[in-house]
C-alpha cells in the first residue's frame, strides 16, 4: 500500500491532484504559465517611414480589412471616443477600451499594419479630442497619475508584443499655459520625461512619440504645433520621435466643423494667402529642427481638411503629403471611418451623400502614397 501512495504522490506532481488514503482529492497549486523574460529586451526595428491613418477603437474587423486594401503601413488608434481611463471618479480603467486595443493590435498584425497607441485624453482634460491651456491637468500634479497609470499598464501589457507596435504617442495635442512655464504641474517637458522613465522601468523599449506643444510662448507670440517643436527639451532616451499636428490654416481646414465656410484653397485665410509655397514655409521650422537633430524623426500624427472644404481640400492634402514626403516626415491622415467630417471615403462635392466609396479622389490620393 505504501508503494501505491508514494506512486500517487509522484503522479500528483504532474497532474496537480493529490489523492489521500481516504480516496478524497485536493487541488495542488498549479505552477504559473511561463511568460517571456522581462530581463531580455525585445529586439525592435528602428523607426521607419510610416504612411498611415487615424482610427477609432470602435472599428470592426471588416473596417480593418477594407482599410488594409488601401495599404497603409500604420494606424494610429486614438481613444477619444472610448477613453482608456474613465474621466469621472474613481477614474478606473476602461476594460472595454483595453479589450478593443487588444483586438485592433491582433487584427492589424494579421493584416500587416503596425499600430501607434494614442490614449488621446485623460482625466484632467475637459475635451476628449484635444487640450487647452485652461485644463486642470496643467495645474495639479495629482492629475498626472491617471496618465501615468495608463502608460504603465500599456508597457506591462505590450512590452513583449514586438514590432507590431510602432510607437507610443504619450499625449495628444498638448497645450501650454501662457509662457510655457517650467513647473512640475505645467511643464510638458517634465511630464513626458517622467512618463518615459516609467515606461522604460517596465522593460519596454518601444519607440516613444512626443507631441509638440502649442500655446502662447515666452515672448507673448502664439506658437502652433509646428512652431512648438523648439520648446521641446530632448530627453536622454534616444528612441524617440517628435510629432506635431498640421491643420494650418484652421480657417480653411476646419470649415463646417469649428469654422465657418470661407472659401477654397489656394486662397486667403486670416489675411494670408495660402498655397503650397506657404505651407512649405510653415514647415521650415520642422525642416530646420531635423537638420539640427538628424537622429530625431518627425511624425505628423494628424492632418486633414474637412469635407466642407470641397475638392480644394484634396489639393491641400496632396500638397501637404508631397511636402512630408520631400522632407522624410512620417504621417497619418485624419481619419478613417471615425467622423464624417473628415472621412476620405465620403463625397466632398455632394454633402448629402453619406455612402462611402473606395474611389473618391481623396482615397485614390492616399492610396497612391500608401503604396510607396
């Protein structure tokens, strides 16, 4: 009998079940499932030329499959419509949003499109779509903890997902308080440096994308997101990308959205004549910055012209992409099946027609560049 008991105990080591003389059974602790080592960093590809598009986490499998036909090599998933952290007390994680992030990453891996993760908003910001200088986030460091916990969780979850993730976009469209104050609660430079430290402490080596900041500069002049690149204090981390957005002039690009209908491009907006040469002159600050910092790539995370701009919006988009390509800036169009105002698949000549088409001039334009 003692040999039988000994044999059963040995068997228990492999089955996780222990039999006693009384013929009852008890569960043994099951060893944890092994996970990839966090001490050996995942070997990641360096940043490359990305040509992509912004998407919502509420996207379907069919939507992603349709998008893949256009051949973007990256999607920037932004959580404006479904924040990763709920923006009301107790500011808990939104598990539905994280499940959708998992879904998008898995589907994009199948479809050969990389993913840039953009939380887009966080407690402390009044809007889900952008930021303002008046947001309480910039007045009290306790609000920073909610953004920090999102990035710690993302790093813990995705550090070993490898090259399907092209980068982490730390904050969407930060806006400085007047004068770009260098204080812990208000300094974007201090905030993103702390976020990078937290991400790296989790053993995550994915590329960090730092958005440039807009706001009233130290000399009282308003700086847009391109101008704001010179306010960035580069961190010691070398795997970073700087990311301005480009909607200049908003009097044209945001017609029918937040601005009145004001005419075609090329044309005069805010007392300035805008054409491709004007756009080029406004990108010069980025070109000069890249020349001074050749190891720091630039990624235009958003740009577009609303449907209400009409066909001249297509020319605006074409001129910008041509300039981005000329200067080697990666880019992501805004946006895909997320908001009708910006949807490239919807007509910009018949605004009553809300049937999507894969053959609109703007889709054809984007697809031509996506395929490069």
